[in-house]
C-alpha cells in the first residue's frame, strides 16, 4: 500500500540556518505530494504541493521538488525564522483518491 | 471564513461509554473528512463525505464507529462502547475539491481520552 516516511525529529535550528526535512514515499500509482504544517495551537494547513514528477512546490520560502526517480519530496528552506517553528507533515494522495496518507511528522524548533 | 470548528475540544470518558463529536466545516465546502491521530503519528484517514453522501470508509472505522452528515452541512462522529485504544485526536477537515486541486482545511481536533 501507499506510505510516507519522514526523517525523525525533533529538529532544532538557529535562526537563519538552512533546513532540510527528508520525505520519501511508496505509491502504486502517480500520486500528488504535499507538505502540511501545524503551527502551535492551530489546525494543519497546506504549505505546498506538487502534482507530477519534477514539479517544484513553493510557499513562504519553503520549496520541495517531486523526484520520481528517488521517490522523494524533501522540504527545504534557505533561512529559517523563529515563526517557522511547527510540526511538518509530508503526505501523498493517489490520483483519483480523496484520501491523504501522512508521514509521522517532524517537529521543528527554531531558536533566536 | 471562520474555519473548521470542532466540538468538544477535549472529551474524557470511561470505557464502554458512547461519545459523539461534532464538526462544522467551512460553509461553502462540499467535502468533509474525518482523520484520527495518535501520539507520534500522522493523521490517518477514517471517512469522507461529499455533500451528505458518505463515499469512503477506512478499514480503521470499525462497526463501533458511525459518521453522519445530514443535509450536507455539519457532521457527527459517534463511537459506541469506547475502548482504551480509541484514545486519540480526532480531526475534521473540509475542502471544495479533491486533495489534488483543493487544500484540506483542518479543525483543531477533539482529543478523546478513554479511561
């Protein structure tokens, strides 16, 4: 079945550091890939997505590229801020499916 | 846009009791989803409605679980004869299209503790 594997957390960085959160997936079809983020005290919200191979999703300085050959969708940001502290979830959805399959989440803490 | 609201925020119940949770989606969204999240895990899909029709249910949704969405507006999730293994955060989300096209908007969840 479909699954998503994220790097284990928690991750602690200093402000302005470079961020990478690894995500790999297993899927039977041609899934769309997503990063959802949960800020403290809030519900999950979509950060970015990519719907086909080699697409790059980007938002709020975050980027992730859909790599079919390595079945990966790693999240990157060049310079993190304290306000980026949150839990980040990688997810996939098979073509035609209403269901999102989530990874376990990675908690990021950014210190000033 | 007032967001997705869930009620209650927390529920503590004794094993064997029935509980019911409510979700009010964003008003113009026709799709409504229920997910369950346990500690250290990501959300797991339970069920999905398009308008009032329940179109998909996960195998995680045992016979003790039932969800409704009368008139295609709010939804309720009922768990009968609760078990300790039901302790989790229950998340509701809504959208106006498939996940490929439209982001899911999640509520803050209902945390269930079964003692």
